């Protein structure tokens, strides 16, 4: 294990609660939901039970990409580029790379599915107009790795550049590898996090067919209700959450602002079922334990967990059980909240957005709530910071992501000192 320290020096996000970090953070601290009726296609005519989602509002890609180039990029990549630009600028890094050793800068990013919008639209084109009408941009648009490739090209990053794709754990896997790459001396600066854009007819149809989504169409803002007794499934979100991981001395030398320190990661597999979590949350429990071991901390030093908290029955019970197993009596003393109660589930991008919010929690000493906590579930009886934000001096925080396939990743962050 490398001995170099890794810190977060830049944050960027576009998500259903806002098209920049400050707007989104203010919204989630205020308990404002970004969930609404779908506008991207005619959801009322769409014969599936869930007709709501967390769409981005008023997202204008021309703020970041010339209009002529937008057609070359999938929505997922556009979201990722927008969030990366914000994070890069927030970190005070030069756009032209001046003063940076670009061979020591890279991009390790996550996406669960990739260019689904491009794939779906291209299939429609083939069926309606024939093979010859397929765009020459189809392959570079739909590739899952397009986000890492475009980011590295955009900023001239010559270090490691790739994506991780492990469903809802994708962004956390990316951050775990980014942390280790910087810690081990392979990079000084790494763009990391994740992006996703799956609010399409194909994406919605697939998850609806699995009966994984909420049917609370008449109350969109109350549909995502992690850990609540009356939760009935997750709500799709979209967007990106990007962080700049940087080696501490490199950051200090250039006078960078430091949000928090990245101190550990734990990765496990359930080896149980392709979509259902293992009973009792044994996989997430081991991931949290490994993250704390990697960070060199004890369970009673953790003050906050940004939960995976999807609002599905099985996930919320398994994660609650995992926290109890991992923390014992301390489970009742720490705070735990779910960003998905407001932004929905960004699949492979969720861990990135949640890490951004975790970094803001540590920086500001404020924990956002889990909204829609109306009736307690006997199987979910921890402190989920119900409905109202809370002031909290956070020493160490964990952020969990659990993905289809049985993938579990926990990131550990700390107040920088």
C-alpha cells in the first residue's frame, strides 16, 4: 500500500437537484426533491407503471461543448464533461495544463450502462430508415469508455484513462482505483466519479419489468423514500458527480483548497444473486470493514454514512443489517442518510454524486436529510436523519454503493487536518 495522502480539491455535478454543486447542495440540505413526471418522452402513453424520474432541468450542453460537436456525444458523456469542467475549475487547475506533469494526471470514471440513449435511438433509426442511415458517430458515442476518453482528450491527461462498469457500484469502484493510483505514486491528479443517462424508454421499460421502480406517480416528490415502511421501489435519476483526487503535497504546493481527505476503500462481492442482495447484508458489511481497515480507523470513529439507500425493500433492509453487523452498538450513534431520496438513483453515476455530497458534508459540518421518512420500518431502525438536515462535526464518513451483480464498494473520507 502506498503512503502518499490523497485529498479532494475539486467538485462538479449536474443532477436532478441542480446543474452545479452549490445549487444541488442547497437543495438537498433543504430537503428538496428533484423527482417529477417524465418529460423526455410521452410517459403517459408509455405502458409501464412508473412514469416519474429525476431528470435534469434546463441543462444546456452548449455551456461546455460547441453546438456542432454535441451530436458526437451521448448525453451521459455530456453530463460527465460538464461536471468535470466544474470540478477542474473548482480545483483551480489550469485549462492548458501549464505547470502540470500531464503524464501524472489521468481519468478513472464509472458508468453502469454507457450510451443507452444513443443505442436506443440508433436501433430506431435502423428499424425505420435502414442500416445506411446509422451515424458514423454511433460507435464513439455509445462506448461506455467515451466519458474517460473525452475527458482525457479535453484536458490533455496522459496518465491512466479508463472506466469501471459494475452497475450501481461503478463510480465507487472508479474512485477506489483512483485513490490507490494516486496513493501509490502512479498519478498526482485524477479525475474520478461517474455519470449516467438512462431515462429512456428502453431504460425505463427494463427496470419496470423487473418491478424495481416506484409506482407513486401521483406524488413524484414522495416516491423515493429510502428506509420508510411504505417504500415501493427506486426512482431513476441522471447526471454526473465528478471529484478531483490529488496527492496532498501536490495540492499544498499550488495552494489548493482541500475539501476532505480520501482515506480508504473496501470492495467485495455477494456471490449470491445477479440482482438481489445477500440476506443480512454480509457483502456490504465486509466492504465497510475493509474500507475502515484501509483507512486505519475504528468503527466508533465514523460519524456519518452516505447510504446506498435505494428505496427498494430488500436493499434498505440489507444495508441496515450490514451497518448493524459492522458497527455493533455504534450503529445507533452514527448518522446515515440517502441522497437518492432527492436525486433518485443515477445507477453508475450515483456514487459520484453521493461522494460530492459527502465531501460537502465534511466541509460544511452539515448532513442532508433522508426525506419522505413518514413511518418507521421495524427492519430499518437506525438514524437516517429524517426529513431535516443536521449539523454534525464529521471526523470520518463512509459512502456506500451496492450494484446489481452483487458488487459492494465503500469509500472512506475524513476531515483534512
